[in-house]
């Protein structure tokens, strides 16, 4: 495990403390979880972007033409 020094505005530190207390976890755990969630979101975007680059519009349109036209469900109108 690594340690880092982090400078935060007092207002953010106060809110972190409040949320950590409410969730019954340490500030350290809250920050680690928040960073992990952000990394996950960023990495997921990168993965989807790479997959999208492999796609071809012509293939998409060919598959789309095979979909039968139907009226939308009442809940979708």
C-alpha cells in the first residue's frame, strides 16, 4: 500500500469528515473508494472508446436493416 500527501480546501475536508462519519468509515477509506470509482469510470470510457473504433457503420446499418418495423409500446410513446 502507498501513502500520499493530499492538500484539500477546508470546505471539502469538512464535508469528507461528515460523510465518512455518517457512513461509519474513515476519511482514508472514503477517499480511496471515491478514487477507485472515478478510475473505473475513466477506464470504462477508454475501453468503450477503443471498442467503438473497431465498429463499422456499414455493419451497423446492415444489422439494423434486419430489425422488423414495429409500433412502439404504449409506455414508450
